[in-house]
C-alpha cells in the first residue's frame, strides 16, 4: 500500500473521490493509500472462499462480500477494503449508498508480499476496534497455510493454524466450515 498524498483530506472528500474512481484507495486519518492489484492466485482463492461461505450462508440472514465492500472503523476514522467480509443479522451501513459496512463479523485477508506485514499488524489492530468483529482469517497465496484469530469474551484472541489440505477451519461466529482444500481449489503454487 502506498501513500498517495501528503495533504490531509476529509472523509467526505475521500468518499466523493472514491465513489467516482475505478481505483480502490484506503483512507486513514486524512490520508489516502492506493491498494495493490491482485494476482491470479489471490483472485482464485477469493472466489473459492466467497463460493464456499456463500453456499453455507444461503439460508441464514448473512451476507458475504468480496473486496469491493468498504468497511469503516469509526473509532479511528479509517475506511478499508477487506478481501472478504461476512456479516449476519442487520447489515449496518455508514450512509444511504450501502457501500460502507460498519458491522462485519468475519474478515478474511489474502496475504501478499506487499501486504502481509500490514495485514498482520496495524490492519488487524485497527479491525479490533469494531465491536462486532470476531474472526480474522489470513490466507497465504504462496503455500497451503491459513491462520485464524478468534475473539473471546474477554477481548483476548485465540490463534489457530491450518496447513494441510484436509484441515477444516471452523468459523463458529457464523456457523460455517471452510475446508482448506476448497480454499486452494484450482490454485497452483509455483
């Protein structure tokens, strides 16, 4: 992620520009950051996860959104584009455009060389301000490896790692299972 400007802008200026742009940018405290493009593997993994979770959530009052859905972290004035977001119950949006979700339950990021440190560090710390956020799943696009952080009632997080195709990630917060073999279906590691 690269800083575009040093001049701070308002959230309203960001949203006006972002909604008219073909390029995705994150916003944090007056600054805009360009989002990196995605590889074939990243896109395949994302499609696989949306398909698997979407099928399991068909009969539930839940939605699965890919990387075009912005999430706002109100407490720190940040707008971001998670790779995949799951929300259940009433979807709460920032305004009438219904393009800025406020209440995600599950956030999934697909790691790349350029985003991994940020996704594991500051971005995860920022997401933790969202009170409805309970499961954070990180997926490698370079090898068979998924990691899950699950929020507990005392605001601690439990870590789980999955690195075998036969492993199944249980996402209790939304009542789903995500088989690692399905995450990596048609993904070819080089």
